[in-house]
C-alpha cells in the first residue's frame, strides 16, 4: 500500500476527537510537509539548476497533473505574472480533464495516459521547455503520459510525487520525492501531501526567477503593478532598492511606466530612463550587473 494511502497509526479514532483536538491534529501534521520538502532540498536544487538554462533559452514552464496536484500547478503558473512579470504564455498549465476539472472531477481523465500525451502534444512542448509533472501517488496514468510525451519532445522533465520510488519520479529526468507519509484522513492527499507540493512549487519557481534576475537582494523588483496595492508596493520597493525618498521613487516610476528595475538603475546611476533600460538590456535584466557597469551603453 502506498504511504499516502496507509491509515495513520496515530489517529485511528479521529471521528471521536473533541473539536480542539481535531483542529490541533490537522495543523500539527502539516509540520511533516515542511520536513518532507527539506529532505528533498538537494533534488529540488538540481532540478532548478537544470531548468534555468532551458528557460534562459526561451523555454516555458509547463505544469501537468490531475486533481489537487493539477490545480496546484495551475496556481503556481498564474501567480508568476503578477509576482515576477513573467509572460503568461510562458507559464502553461495542463490539467487532466481541462478547465472543467478546476471545479469538479472529470471522470476517467486522470486514468488516461493517452490524454496526458495528447495534452503535451497540443501544447507544442519543445526542447527548451521545462515540464513539471505532479502526482501525489506517483502512479497517475495522465501524469505518466505527460512525462512520456515531454521526453519524446526533448523537454526537460521534472516529476514530483509523495511516495518513494514512484513511477512519476522514476520516469522523469529529475525526480523529486516529498515523502509525506500517511494522511490523517487516509488517502486525502489535499492535506499535507498537497501542502508539500505547494511548498515545492513555490520554492522551484521562485528560485528559477531569482536566477533569472527577477529579484535584487531579496526585493521583488520585477513585480507587475496590476492594482493600487501593487503600485504602492513598487514605490516602496524602489525606495528600498535605490535608497531614495518617495517623491524621487514615484517620479522615476511614472517615467518608466512602473518598471522597478529601470527606476532603480536610473536613480542609482543618475541617468535617464532610456540609458537605464539599455544598461539592463546589456546586463540581461540584472540590476546588480547594470549598476556595476562603468560606462553607459
């Protein structure tokens, strides 16, 4: 029996717990999700290092999964645009059963290996793409079909599962095992297995974005200001990164249409917006490298 399906030895009488004990059991068990991801640190780092060159070459992040795993992949993909100004067309999410499966189970979708292969083919996955396939059990046919088709297309494949020695992790070029063990509610992998997957995805995509110069120090300098809250955030980020007051930060941001990186370089180098953008282009988007350049481009 898979670890994720095995009844939890410590909570055989869960239905008899007092409410405070029930809540404590659920919350406390989430700590094990963090521990499971920590044990996978080396595997996650190896996957990130392999992914970055493909993405730098123009590739996409492609997420594939079924049920909770597929929805978590979708969540990670859509959050990259507002957080890092990552182009939406370069973060693709494939969910077994399609859009309908966001809200309810689509009968038989996750059991179809052929559907996983077809979805990858329809997405025109290629050699520079990074395909991240998730399955808590590690045995989902849809996920295995997606990995098979992605490998045939020459893409980099990363398989994430919550059971040791799972077919999904074995089939992918980079396997990440986040062994969360038995769930408090037997087989309900939306609990700590899902939490561990969310942590892993957050970690991987954020680390990739840091490597792509989307962060300066620990500041989110490539944020896309799509609402009033984020506009205020760009001002604060510019003030922190450039060491300037609010007036100067706001003026620079308005001049460059709220591109924090451009504003920071312009302020710190005492140059105009066009020269700052040119420096960043030469530095492949790295504020640090753009600031270290001795001459204007």
